[in-house]
């Protein structure tokens, strides 16, 4: 199994002067170390108007910058927000090709349906977002392979064009789709693209069910590109320390709680979508559930003693209570997708992911208020102690 890095480019408040430049400098340092330590890919996201949670509003620029500071690690866009009013497919093809050229042929291109405030900001019709994702995945590889591309659909009319530049990788860079629900896992398989599973605190049993949907899609695939990319890459919260004590002291478990509480607030989507998923349900990705709320949610009356311990902690954090780092670690420790601990604990969880059919793990290490120096140490330890053992 391959270990990748996943980065939101986060910087929670309080902010110091020049904090946005520091986000970039930290990312460069982390990517350089990940490159040296043998990580497979650096994945970054695309979000707009998401202060604290994500500064990755121009991911092609970030990846191109990182390409000039690294030699081997692949560079993944996870993923381009696919609705055409956000990113027209022709422009996606152009920008991605330049990133591939600048990196010496190291681009991995993922697309995502988007949602929440991004639908609101760019005036996206939620009912057509998934159809536009599918159409973009079919258009872009044709733009790269043909000198006489043209297209006619209800979403776009493109007269005959030679879209330039062409990517360095031939016939084109690997294609991926960001997926959270059974429907989107099946769709990725049916398109013959790799699946980027952002399943958060999903159990391994539910993950296996999602991967089964992906396999069903692959079995009847009509590939979007020139080849099938059948890789299964899954998101995990990751912090690898020398000892369990140091893992607790990093407060990485608390950072996971912050991440889960921040996301629905930043994107103005119902918090219940995330909470229900933690209770064991699959993500509800129906347009009416993932569109931005008309008004920000209030969180009065949260159950601070919810019978699910992690939900109780999440509610207490929202209520402003201080979270004990030992308690946070012990509550999060049994959750498979929270890969936080010493080397042996992290390896055991990662091997269970491999056993259910994962090819790669996207390891979110720079999260919440975990210090940059501690992120660097986690990357170093995972590179030295985990990557060689998981490679076989």
C-alpha cells in the first residue's frame, strides 16, 4: 500500500502577521520532506471562501510551486470543482496540462462535485452538478488527445479547437473522482477512474461496502479516459509519533474534532450530515442536503452526554468546553480512520485498510492546531518506519 499526503492548507485562528505566506512556506517544507521520505503523492483540495479550514483556493498554482521544490512525489488535485461555472472543462485541461509539464509529468487529476457555499458562490444548480462532473471527466481527456476537439451538450458548446498545451504524460495523466457516498463510489467505478474516498470516520465495514460499489461500477465501466485507473485511495487523519505519550501531547486527536466541527460550519451545510455519518450511516449527498443553508446553524441544546463518545466530544467542543487531550485520544483511538499513535499502532490500522482493498491512504497530517514542527516529525517517522514496511 502507498502512503500519500493530503493537505487542506489549514491555519486556524488566532492568526499572526503574514500567516498566509507561512501556510505556503510550511507546505513547501512538508512537501520536500514527503518527497525525500518516499510518499507517493501530495494531494491538495480546491475550496473558496473557507478561512481557517482551507487556503487552497488556487490548487494548480500550489501544485506547480511544489513541483519546483520536489523531484519524485506525484502531485494530486483532489479535486477540481467540476461544475462549469466554477471551472470550465477547457480551462481545467489547460491549467492541468501546464502543471503536468512543469512537474515533469507528475500530475494526478481528480474532480469533485462540490457543494455548500461553493454552489452558492458560483450560482450552481445542485441538480446538475453531478452530470457536469461526468461530462467534464469525459471531455478533458479528449481535449488532451485530439487536435480537433469539439463538443455540444446542454452544458457546453465548444467549436472545433486545438486545446493547448498537451500534458507531458501520454495519453494523459491519471483521472480520479472524489467520492463520499455509495452512489459516487459506483459512479467513479463506472467511469473507470480512481476513487478518492473522503469517508472521514466511516467504519471499515462501511468502507468495504463502499469499495464493493466501486468494484460493481468497474465491472461495467465505460471509461472516461484512454485507460482505466482502478486505484482506491482513502482519506485518513494521521499523526505518527515515537511514543503514545507524544501522540497524546501533540493534541492531534483534538485537531480531528476541530476539523469535523469546522467543515460543516465553513461550508454552511447541515452538521447533522456529518453527525449521522459518524453514527454509522453513509453520507447523505442528495442536493437538498449538501446545498448551502439559508442561515448559519445554531447549536443550542446539543447533547453533551451523547451515547456515542466522539459525538459527545464534538458537541462539547462546539459548546466551548476544554477537551482533555488524554480523553480525546482515548475516544478517537478505536476509530480506524484516526491513525494517531506510535509506529506500531499506526501500522496496525494501515494494514487493516490494505486488508479491505485500499491501494493508497491519503494521510491528513497538517490539521487544526498541530504545530508545523510536529507535522514534519510525523512525516519523517512515517517515511522511515511505515512506508518501507507497507510497500511490500
